[in-house]
C-alpha cells in the first residue's frame, strides 16, 4: 500500500511526500506529534500536520538561524532559544567555544524527548554543559528578563496554537528588554509566497519595525516548507547585518557549514523585488 504524507499549503496546493513507515504518533496537551520515515527526506516529524524537521534539509534552516547573527557579533556569549525542541539550533550554537550559556525554552517537553529518541542528528547536543532546558511558554519566560542576552533565536512553529504568542508586539517588546545593548533577535518570519503565510510575514515585520532600530529580513531555500521560500527576521538595537558583518572573523572560526558561507550571508539580504516592495509597504 502506498503511504503519503500531505501538508496543505493552500486549498489547492499540497506538499506530498511518499513515506516508508509511520514511526510514532502522540497527542500532547499542546499539539499532535508524528514521526515518519521517508524515501527522500529520511526521518521527519510534524506538529499538527506541519513539517518541522527532516534529516535531509534541516542543515539549511539551522545554518541560517545561527551563523548569520554569529557572523555579525562574534562575541556572543549568552543566548536564548525559544522553541527549537528538535535541538538543531542548539547543536549549531554549541560549535562556538565563546558561547558560555544557552537557555532553551520549549513549551512541549515531548518534542524534545521524542527527538532525542528518533532524531539524534539534531538533538545530540542538548546535553552540552552550557545548555539549560526550560519546559515552559517562551512568552512568559521573557516577561521578567532584562539586559541578559546577546542573542535571542525564536525557532517557533507558525502563529497558530502554542506559537501564536511568539508573533505578538508584547512578546517582541519583552525580547527587546531581555537583550543587552548589542542584542540581536532572529525570528522565524514565515514565507512571502502564498497569501496565508505572506499575511503573517507582514504582520511580524510591521510589529518588529515599531520596536527595533534595525529591522531586516533575509531569505533561504527550504525544500520542505510551503513554497520552498522561507524568511528569518534580523532585528537589533545597534548591529546591522551587512554593515557590521565580520566575514573574516567568522571565517577564522574554521567552522564547516554546508549551506552558510560569507557570500550567502550578503546575498540572503538581497530580496526579490516583490518581497522588498511588500516589506516596504508596511
Ligand atoms: N525548525 C522548525 C520550523 O521552524 O518549523 C522547527 C521548529 S521547532 C520544532 C518549533 C517548536 O516551538 C515546537 O517544538 C513547539 O513546541 C515550540 N513552541 C511553540 N510555541 C511555543 C511557545 N509559546 N513557547 C516555547 N516553545 C514553543
């Protein structure tokens, strides 16, 4: 029997992946978690039917969420990751010896435990001694923090269900206050292509622009996310992603990366005209 995973992108467009096995399924108080084994993407997991992470293309997302800000401020020491239960973002952060502390706040402990069981490729560094795990709502976690972090990475689901609060003005304000004077916030910024995602992209950009001095968006190619064209937001108090890009310093780290490099860093901020126009319209 043919088994296919289908993710709705629009009412008339699906992402469809043929699977070898349905490995595991569980409903938690927050969301439904499913693990599958596929032919083209290896093991992957979904939350409420949406592709999160797979063995084949996860390096793209995790390279771009971590190495871009690290090449702008190579002195980052204290990092907060919100969401990111698969551990891929933390894995990339632990490659930097100058990072001293990583707080990861994930609302759903089951995502972490199941990724530790089925996706060691991303979760293997969650036990690094610099990492502290907090199983709580990221929205609440940042409420009482002030001037603590050099970098906040919002590695979240889409703005429905538990991820909704991570796209609000109040949350962005709390992040701004939790960052120190050179602080950088990177957030999962949705996609410009299909209407439903585009609306969320614009809302997020509009809110961030009201709060942060510097507010840019950068793109990457993610084969298994809706339309394959995805964005991160780069918001900061002082540091500009291109003017303050320290390519030579980053290259001296000698880190071996499969997607990120210094040319991609610059190129990722060069947006297609329709995306630039959309962002400038808010
Ligand atoms: N890189 C993938 C992506 O962007 O689709 C995966 C992101 S990671 C799996 C998203 C995580 O955010 C999920 O594990 C989810 O439980 C967590 N999450 C959602 N809302 C949250 C909240 N309010 N506080 C903390 N974590 C949250």
